């Protein structure tokens, strides 16, 4: 992921956490479920590696290798996924897989041992205070400052190591970060590959495995349901799902769902183009007549206003804005030629869409697993 500040005091986000946080691929809809299996070995000895975590990035699907190094992931829909393998003391391995039936992943994953290197660090009384400040900055950048982020915590921050240079912050983790989101009811296991931040840019890579938390009561279960729906509403995924509507058409669906759109070529044109004539939908996407997917296919910037909710106050504070809260406004641009979207607003390459404004502010604490459906 990548955030960049501009002169509107907003930041852009390329993708949202594949965190490759993540290059998760399209699930097929209403199709049979299949089994994905394979073996994980030590690259040096060739021996099986038990207790390795194997999962499909950004989903709730995964498993652990047995004493023979074997893993089985059941109930996988047809589609293309990033399969991630991690084990403490070993390098992370990833492989793109295409699921069209029961799949035996070959050749075997061969994990290489990590070679631990580092400089001697002088420990002083000031280190804990400095590390705490670095952790606070890391939390704000990774999780965001949304209402969901206030109820989201990293449970094992001690695995993090920070380095500062000028205004930059680099973070590494000796093992996967365990993150508990009590606002949405998920536990996230984040395999952090890279995290580099400065006053102008934030870039991070990783892979997430979601697990649902067990609610303590019916009241909490209902609260999580409502929070998940609130998080979904107005999101990029919500917008893309409305855009792909084939029942009443995208124009009517976008209006019904509360979205207004406009285009502009340069960022400084954003204010003047809000009142431009309505867009022709064929300027935004094209459909594949043989499948329900569509392809985003436009140039320049697409501005999107969500009128059913106002901005959260922390958003204004985070960007040092003194005005009153308004409708949620974001804008996107394509990093490549086109982007394939399924009927639920999910797209294959998370790095293919650069997001600015409100959508860029919503980060890890506002992520929903790929399986979520409103």
C-alpha cells in the first residue's frame, strides 16, 4: 500500500491493503467449493515442516501443516488467490494459485531459514519512551484513526522493531502481528513484509488471515453486524458493487445507494468539476458479455461523493481541517489499463486502484474479509 500527501492535505492509497497487505484475487460467486492441499518442506534439509500457517490472503480460509508438513484448506470457491505460507524462523512464501477444482499445490513449498542480522543497540532509559511514541505513530498509520481503529489493538507489539531516519519510520516484525478488532469482531494475523513511512509517503506490504471472534452476547453479535454494515456502506467495495449492478442499471443503483460521481483531469479541478454534467457510464467501464464481471476502464480521476454519511470528526483532525464535517468524498485513478470487478465489488489486483481522500483514510481497522456480504 502506498499513501501520498498532496496539497489538499489528503493522502492517496494504492490498493488497500493487498497489504501485497495484499494481492487477494477474485472469488467466484455461487459456485461449488473445492479443496486446496499441498506440502511444506525445509529448503535446506528437505524435511517436512509442521505447524506452518497456510492461508489465502485477505480471507478467512487457511490451515496449519501436520507432522508430515501437509496442509488442507477446504471449502475454497473457484478463482485465483495468493496462497501464503509462514512459520516462525523462516522466510514467508507466496504463490498465486488458480482454483477450478480440487487442487494439489505442486511443487512443494520449500521455506528457507531466516538469517538474523542486526546492529548492536545501546539500551538507555529513554528507549522505552521513544519506542512507545514510535508504536503510537505506527498504529495511527497502519490502523488509521477511525472509530473502528479506537477499538482495534495489536496484541503482540513487542515483536515490532522501529528505526527512524530524518522524518521516516521503518518497522519490521519478528513474527506475524496479531490484531484484534473489537469494533468489527475479527482477529487479524498480519504477516508484515515491509513498512516505510515519512511525512510524504506510507508504503507497506503484507498478507492477512481473518478469523471471526466469538461474541460474548447476542447484543455484541448484533453490534458487530451493524458495524460491519456501516463500514461497508460508502466504501469503495460498496461503490463498485453498485456500479456493477445489472438489474436496474448503474445510474439508478448509484443514486439509490447514495453515490454521486464526477471526473477531473488534474487535482486542482476537483472543486470545479463537482457540478459538471452527469457522466456517461460507458466512459467508466465495459462489460464482458459472457460473464457478470465488468472492467473499470477510464483515464484521469474519478470523484465519488457518498451523501448518506458525513465524515468522521477524527478525519478532519487527522488532516488538520477546520471546516465542519461534510459528505464523504474520495477519488480514485487506475494504475494500469483496466481493472476487473466482480458483482460484489471485489477486484483482483489491490494495487491497481489508487485511492485518495476518505477512502485513503480508512485502513486496516476498516478492512472486511473477502467473504463478507451485506
